[in-house]
């Protein structure tokens, strides 16, 4: 990365970043097959529509395992450049490994917190897939993402719509709450949460405050993989997402009721649609785009 212009790695983790690295990363790695492969339908629907062209410089914020950064690297070609940033070292290791395997030569990965990273304003396109919903200070993060853009450049981020539009996450939480109390105010959390940007008016206000223009929303409905088997899906729901947060924070009480909770989840998940790769459920997202003023 040293021979390429770009931001420098940030140091000094916040409590939020520490929680991701210490608690959530191992769980995400365990269920990588759902969190990456399970979003195939979403990616297939969205990536062909992105305003990315050959030779573009692209920033991928919250790039996770690096799969989106490498897809973007394919779009920009050898004359372009993609920088993926994430606050989790283990995620970036996967991205770097895949980049070496593909030997594209135009994708780079850097550890950093988007709120505090210094950007040079040399990107044609800034992207984030299911990352902006977790920013502890979304306006500040969105504003800093805008500073990474050239005048007139485009930012696109993908976020989940309402809980009711996403039964793959909402259903399990409602079932678990039938057995356990909701997390308390002092619960350690991954951030505002997967549905924090579901409201168009709220997000429009955030992005306007961050200085964007030409803000647009496109709805995308697509199935997502929730597990290869019913047991895999149950384990996923009790480990990550809204249901996982309820279960984790309940501690001993959750373990005492695990058998009952797993039985209830198993019944509901077993009624869902089966495909060749596993169990799928409905989901819905917003593809939100805006431009940096010229």
C-alpha cells in the first residue's frame, strides 16, 4: 500500500471498535458462509447498477471480508484502484488473502475507523454494503466518507429496510423475546443496529447534514440464506443479529432456556423455503445514492 496514495491506518480503538474485534469478529467468521454467500442474490441485483467505470478510484467502507472490494476491483479494472477499509483486522486478513489469490493488483486493504480516518478526496466512488447502519455517529461518518470523494463523485450505501420487511432477522428476535428480557441500556452493542437506517426521511436528513446532494433510494427485495440446515440457522440466529444480542445479554437465563428457545426457532425456521444451498427467507434493503457537490 505504501506506493499508493491513500489514507493512513488509524490507531487508538474506541470501545465500539474493541467490541467488534473482541466479541463479534469470531462469530462473524464462524458464519461467513451466511454473511457473505448468503447475500449473493442482493449482490447480483445491485452490483450491475453501481455507477462505477473502468479506471475509477473507489473506497469501500466497512468492507468486511473483502468480497465487495474485490467485486469493485473487477469493475474498475487494472487502470483503477479500490481501497477497502474496516476496523477489524481478522476481516482484512481474508480480503488480503483473496486478493493475493486473484492477483488483481488493484485492490488494497487498510485497518481504520471511518469517522477519524484522513481522506484525500481522490475517489470517484465511495461504497458501503450493510456497514453504515452500525456507525455510532452516522452523520460524522457519512460526512467523512464524503470528504473521500472528488467533487461530483458518487456515494452508494446499502442498508436494511424495516424489521417487518426483513423476517430473516425480525422473526427470530420476536421468538427469543418470548422467553427472555430485552437487553438493558448498559448492554454492549455493535452500534445503532441493522434497522437504524430504514427510515427514508431520517436518512435523508442525515445525508443532507453530512453535505450530500441528489439523494435517492431504490428498494431491493431478495432472498437471503439463513443457514445450510435448520440447526445451522438456529445457531446463526442465537449468535449474531438482534436475536443473538438478546440471547447473549441474558447470560445464564438464556442458557437455562436454550432447549425451549431452540425448539421454537427450529419450528419456525423449518417452515421456511428450502433451496439447494439451504434455507432462505425474505429480505429487503435500500440502495441509497448521493453525490458530493461540485
